[in-house]
C-alpha cells in the first residue's frame, strides 16, 4: 500500500484521463482533464442512479477513444455516504477510484480564479487538478470478511452511542426525581435488582406505597439471593428522606418504563452484534494470533480489523498509525519552535479502539506496564499519561502487524527489544 507522492505522480501519465466528480445526494458534476490539467469538453451533470452512472461511463469511454487514452483515474470527495454506491459501481467496471480530502478542495478552489466562489461544477475541476498533482489517497472498499467486520463494528459503535444517550437521559430523570438512589445501588443501570426497581417503582413515593415487603417482592422477580431484606430496608429509608420532586410522577414513570425497555433492547442487540463479531473474527484466521496478546479481547480485535481491513495490505505499521491520525505534527517558524502533537487526521473510531486497547494493556500486560512506566518517568522528555498512551497505542499496532505478517503468536520476550530493555534498566 504505497502512499508516497512520487508514486502517485508516476501513476499520472500522458495516456491518463483524469476525472473529477463532486458528489451530492441527487446530482453530481464531473469534469475531465488530461495529465496537464487541460480540460476536455464540457462539464457533465448526471443523476445519482444507474442511468447517471452509465452516462459518465459512456463519457469516459468516448473521451478515451477520441483522445487515444488507455488509463483512467477518477477522483471524488468522500461526501457522507453518498459516494459509496458510485465508487463501488466504478470499481466493478474497472475504473480506478481515488479520494481527495475535502479540506484540500476548499483550500485549492481559489487557485484557478482567485475567487472564493463555491459550486459543484467548479469543485469537480478542482478535484481533478488535485488528482493530477498527486494529492489523493487510494480507495479501500473491503469485499471479504473484513467488510463484514467493518459493518458489525460500525453498527456496534452506533448502538453504544444510542445506549449512552438513553443512560444519560435516565440518569437525568433520576437526578430530578430520586437523586439518592445511588446510595442503595452504586450503578443503577447495571444490576438486575436496580433495573427491576426502575421498571416497577423508580421514585420515592412509589417505593413508600409498596413498603418493604412490596419492594422485596419486586426485587425477587429479578434476583433471588443477591439482594435481601437489608438492602430493601435501606432503599425504603432513602426514599423516605429523598429530596426528589413529587410532581408529574405518572408521566415520568411512563417515560422511565419506555427508556428502560429501549435500554434492554439495545443490550440484547449489542450481545447479538458481539457474537457475530466473534464469528467474523474467527473467519479472518487471525483470531488466535491477535488474542495471544495479553490485554486484547475479541471485541477490540474485531473492531481493529474492521477499521483497517487486511493488515497485510500495508507495507509498514506507520501507515496504520497515520490512518489513525497518530502521525506527529508541529507548527514552527523561524525562532519559534512548537511542541509536537498528533494530527488526529484519520479514523476517529480506530483511535478510540487503540486507546481502549492501550488502557487495558497498561493495566494487565507486564511488558506494556513496564514501557508505560518508563515513558512517564524517564529523565529525558518524560511523557504525560495521554502522551504515553499514544506511544503504547502505536506500539500495539506494530506488534499486531508484525505478528500477522510473521504468522506467529505473541512472545513477551521479544516485545521490547534489547535497546528498549537497556533504556528501562538504566532508568530503574
């Protein structure tokens, strides 16, 4: 997976037709140039449907035949999700599709006419000329088990966001009507007993109406032994002294019931998704290799592969780190020297998964614990916690990549290497 600009420029030959397309929901604009950026013909407006896709293919074939061109590179911006059917259609028809960063289009559009005017027709020519300059990146649309993993991972992330939104709403409702409930149940939205209370009698007045026996009976519907009379008596006492509001209880109770039902539905959906993720991870043939790393679980491993696809399509783990936005940048000029930070121009979900891996591994993996401690306490340039976790995340990428490439399992003795071991030993 080569990413160098020189490689991209070498792909643009005198026999190459460059197409720039501005994507929208209903209609697209396309413009055609040669390798010098000189435009062929007029701009093409086409619909976002099969007939529209056929029309641009016909235009590409016509121009190639007329001008004697035998290569085509089509560039587009990844606008929402609208680009995916179009890109998929073109790839299936043998057209090379590349992407242009929308930020680059925004910056470059004034170079041609020194005007901030923005329209789809103008943007499509800007995209074509950015492709000519090699300012694009390859489109990767997985079609195998990695496509399934990406879909499952994205679905899980979406469900987690909705689940967290519901939990926040329930918490806000409890803060209003029964703020003291956490004295009885530390995590009200996690235990079976507390969930049953939220279903049946979530507010102080309802608890007092039922009394100890009634509350105990409700709890016993969910659990038989873990919560007894002592907890019930504590809950009733807390309810008796609650400062929660006592108006609008009927509507609030109905709202609580619907949200608890939705929360339970999302929990079941997440369980189903996670089972499918484990099955898909098994299908990749990489499960045993990645899970041999102490601290990485099924869900994070599946999510990682869903985000990057086949690890072996990369030539070096640095490319995966750049995809995650972990490449370092600085803003220095003349005598002013800035510090370095990560660019964050990459896949946000991938960074999130790697951050989760890093936090777990510095807690349970001895090698990562040792490295993490050294990075924070070394004499020269000690790192802050978040900075050290970024280094750990990048190290995890390197470990996974090398294990997959060599088709071998995790070996704790080979993780740090002699040079790093000597550094840690000297700092101890």
